[in-house]
C-alpha cells in the first residue's frame, strides 16, 4: 500500500521547531503535510522551547518515550496544524560543527582535479576519516538565502581586472572580490543529543546512545577561496560563510531499516574505528538545480560510516555536546551522475550563478516497509554585497 503521508507517515515523525503568526517557538512533529504541536499536546516544558536541545539532552530512553507519545497522540486523532500555516526555524542550537570527507569517490575526484600530478588520495585517507572544524554560527535553516561570499582569490576566468592572478615572474598575487566558483556539497548531518565527558572517547558501539537524529545538509563552498587558503591548515573562509540544514531532524530510530553494509575497508582500520564489516545508511540523495535533477548520490557508497566518524571525532578525548553537528562530507557515488558537488559534475568548468536555486532531497527505507522522506535543504544564491 502506498504511504498516504508521502514519506512523513507514522514510521517517520521528524522533529522541528515552529511558530504560528509570530508566536513562541516550540517543538513540533511532522505528520504528512501537518504539524503536531508537541509542546501543547504533551505539556512538557522541555518541548516548549525554541530548540530541540532540551529534549536531545535527555537521552535515548526519553527520545524513545517521546516518539511513542507522538505516535499515540496522532493515532488518537490529536489536533494538528497545516504545514502551510506555520513558520519553521533552525531546529536546534548548533554547538560545534565538524565536517568530514568520507566519500572515497568524492575525495578521489577532488584529488584528481586539484592535484592532477599526484596520487588522488593522500596517505592518511584510508586510515582515518579526515575532517575539519567548521563554523557553527553560520549553520542556517533551509530556505535562507546564501549571499555570494567575497574573499581572496588568485585565479579567475571572469572579470578582466582579476584575470591574471600572478606577476610576470610567476608569483601568485591575490585579489579581493566575490567568488566566481560558488559550489554546493550534498551531505548528511548527524546531530548529537547526549553529551560525552571530556577525556573519554565515545566508543564505536555507542553511536545510538549519543546521536539523536539526521538532517540534510548543504556545505556551500567557494572553490577559488578554498584553493588559495587551504594549504596547510585546511578549509576556512571558503566554507564558513553558510551551511544549510533541513528544518526537520529525522530521529535515528526512524532509520532502523536503512542500516546497510558499506564497501569493504582495506587496509583494516585501527580497532577503535570498529570491528570488521562497517555499517552505514542506505539513504538516496537528489540534487536539484533550478528545477532540474542533476545528480543522485547514494549514501550507501560512502567509505567511512557515521559511527566511525563519531568514534574518531572523540578518539583524543575531546567531548561532544548537545547540539554538536557532524557532517558526512560530500556524498558522491561511483557514476558520473552520482556526484554531490558541481566541481565534480562539471569538472571545474562551471559553477553557480546569482539567482540559482539548489534543493537537496533525501529518502530512505522506512520501518513500515515503504520509504521515508527526510527534510529538504533549499537555498538560493544572492549577489555579493559590494560596498
Ligand atoms: Ca563538505
């Protein structure tokens, strides 16, 4: 039977934060094209708050009870609001934000583009999930416009005054201006609920005790800024201007049927990164640009799993906090139409114009036998703000 709620049935029930007519923000649950006011219908104070953090901090047993309560309320015919009548907000207060680089196909493609004369994967890549700390304060909800960032760039294919990028003796000389290589990265984000203690690594097997849910995520990237700044310390201003996440957080519990084996890892990673066969999530991604689907990256083709990313993120004893967000890195499959960035899809030839609109969509097997639809991630490019 087709799911009458098109991906948002009782087997999904993602959480979000909403308000009505400028009223107080509170926690809701999406069911079909309607929203259950979970704060009002349960009377629980941790749900009458403008973020999911209070609920997320309470841990897996409370998450399980809350999910059951929402389901029971909906089954009993609780009053709900039309989605069209509510305003959706950033669903949680982002604590720290870390972005990984977990797709072998993406890392290989980017290596070939940026370092055509050397091995595409660096020696560390198959021993640890490579990542960097991003900027939590510029994580924005779906629909937030993305202003074309400005910064230092060396090469240019566009404006005449920025076209040389080097002196006559070959030294690179940067100029300051709007990026001409604005790109997307189709990713998934994992949201930490239960914190960990400083000094104690989170074991590989403890993923479910700490991770509350999953969001769609677009790691907007300015490739020209990135190419000039990233050696030797990694991404900085080429990434930090905006990261868009979905309004809806899909509980990890709704993805129980989506766990699958990932491709075999060779060489075998160190023991703290898990035992043998690695499990990941079978989530399909769709990248739409200006109304046209340009790519369909499969998350099941990733090399490093989210469980390994959390174990590695805390392997030195660094603690995680409620609201921490760690992202997968660009999701790219082996085929050309499965690439999760325009850099790879168009091999550096073309990037986003002002006015371009990108929508990321995600779906996964649901526990009820059908498919669930994760929250979409939408963003439109606005022109650079010039003095
Ligand atoms: Ca990224």
